[in-house]
C-alpha cells in the first residue's frame, strides 16, 4: 500500500511539474509601430511580414536557450518565401531557420533557464537596424529597450545601408569581437585581445545603456523574470 501511494504520488508530481513547465512556454506578441514594413524574425520561431500596426503572436518552447527575436528591413520574397533582406536576412528565407546577418538589433532569451527564470537582454553585438522595446507582463520585471537614433548618429566607419554595424562586424578583430577562439595564434597571446569597452562600444552604450554593447558587457545588461511571463515586443516603440 505504501509503495502504491508513493508511486501515485510521484506520478502526480511528474504531472504537476510537467503542467507547470508546459505553461511556461514564452509567449511573444510582436508589433510593428514603425512607419515602414518590418519582417519580424525569430530563431527558433520563423518569421512574418508586419505592415505598420500589425502584430505577430508566437510561442517559443520553454527551456530554449539562446533564442532571439529581431526585425528585417527592405525585404523581397517570392511566393515560396525565398528572397533577401537588406538587414537581418536569415539565409534568404521569410521563415527563419537560422540567425540573421548584421546589422540587426537583437532581443536574446533563455527561457525557463535556471531557477524557473527567463533571462533576456537587448543586444547591439550585431549592430543596430530598428529601435526595439521588450516589456514583460509582470510589472516587477525590467523593460529592455534601445530606441536612440543610432543610425542617424552612427560613426562613419560603421555606417552600412539600412543600419549601423557593430565594430566587430566591420573590423573583425579580437579587440572588438572578444572571441576566445582567436583567429590566429599571434592574436591569441596578445594581451590587448582581452576584452574591454572601446570608443565604439561606448557610442552604443551611451545611447542605449540597457543593451549589450560588446560581447563581455554582461554586468549591466542581463535581466530576468519568472518563467511563464508573456512579452510584448515593439519595433519603433
Ligand atoms: C498584440 O498586440 C496588439 C497591439 O498592441 C494587440 O492589438 C493584440 O491584441 C495583442 N495580441 C495578443 C494575443 O495579446
Ligand atoms: C517616418 O517617420 C520618420 C520619422 O518620424 C519621418 O522622417 C519619415 O518621413 C516617415 N516616413 C513615412 C513614409 O511616413
Ligand atoms: C501559445 O501557447 C498558448 C499556451 O499553450 C496557446 O494557448 C496559444 O494558442 C499559443 N499561440 C500560438 C500563436 O501558437
Ligand atoms: C542556407 O540555404 C541554403 C539553400 O539556399 C542551404 O543549402 C543551407 O543549408 C542554408 N544554411 C543554413 C545555415 O540554414
Ligand atoms: C528602457 O528601459 C529602461 C530599463 O528598464 C527603463 O528605465 C526605461 O524607462 C525604458 N525606456 C523606454 C522608452 O521604454
Ligand atoms: C530601404 O532602402 C531604401 C533605399 O536604399 C532606403 O532609402 C530606406 O531607408 C530603406 N528602408 C529601411 C527601413 O531601412
Ligand atoms: C596586439 O593587438 C593590438 C590591437 O589589436 C595591435 O595593435 C598589436 O599590434 C598587437 N600586437 C601583437 C604582438 O600582435
Ligand atoms: C509548451 C511546452 O513546450 N512545454 C514543455 C516545457 O518543458 C517540458 C520539459 O521541460 C516539456 O515536457 C513540455 O512539453
């Protein structure tokens, strides 16, 4: 009898835990308030065309880490959903099955990652193409955003059609990219390859203090919220 009780209790526990987890898929309501068309993208998740004022409601499975949401501009796609975008292109498909190419402002997520928490941030590590804001449904969780005029004020060397590149994309050096796997043995032993803010990363940080401006910018940029939160994402808030 004791064994049976114990067994049904653990079955109950498994069901309870599973249903809590199932409720904790991240739900995202993505709205385009830009006065131009944005092709919203998520990996994992796909992508859709959003005219001004349109929304895309989508779920990202709980437990997903390194998920990202971004917007693409100036795209052309055929009836099969094949084509290309000037910024944020994901290998030429409307429904993304890979990450986007720079420059693109990115929202990053790890859902239900640790202690039942979602972790999220806005990242300029791939530069900037569209102003963006993320608002969790729980008021106690922080909003993240980057709404400054980054394109209008972009340093000349980082300017590209439709956006402002991160210096890592433009110069591709360890100083800006902070890649632990350096591109050459010489670079790997170079002390200046250890990563610190640069004048370019400060350009981004001054305008968007809540965003990752370079790859090791962790201390000031990551936010968390209870798993199961729903999130509003707005392009051009
Ligand atoms: C998504 O946001 C739009 C714009 O605010 C709103 O009209 C719509 O009802 C929202 N959808 C859901 C499922 O919350
Ligand atoms: C979109 O908004 C920007 C800034 O508010 C403005 O300069 C531009 O003329 C607008 N474009 C269109 C097509 O309405
Ligand atoms: C997202 O998940 C919720 C809860 O499981 C479900 O009610 C909703 O229909 C899903 N939305 C979409 C767009 O799949
Ligand atoms: C990109 O698309 C090509 C086909 O156009 C495909 O062969 C390739 O695997 C895709 N790459 C990725 C990373 O999805
Ligand atoms: C941007 O996010 C910060 C940090 O959560 C918040 O203090 C600020 O009010 C937000 N700004 C906008 C315009 O949403
Ligand atoms: C799309 O491309 C045109 C021509 O290059 C440019 O003028 C326009 O600003 C671009 N739109 C966006 C939203 O980047
Ligand atoms: C170390 O890196 C700095 C900056 O990237 C560069 O100027 C310098 O020449 C490098 N030194 C060596 C020995 O590679
Ligand atoms: C909706 C959803 O994807 N739920 C999943 C959450 O995670 C648990 C395991 O951690 C899965 O069993 C659920 O299917």
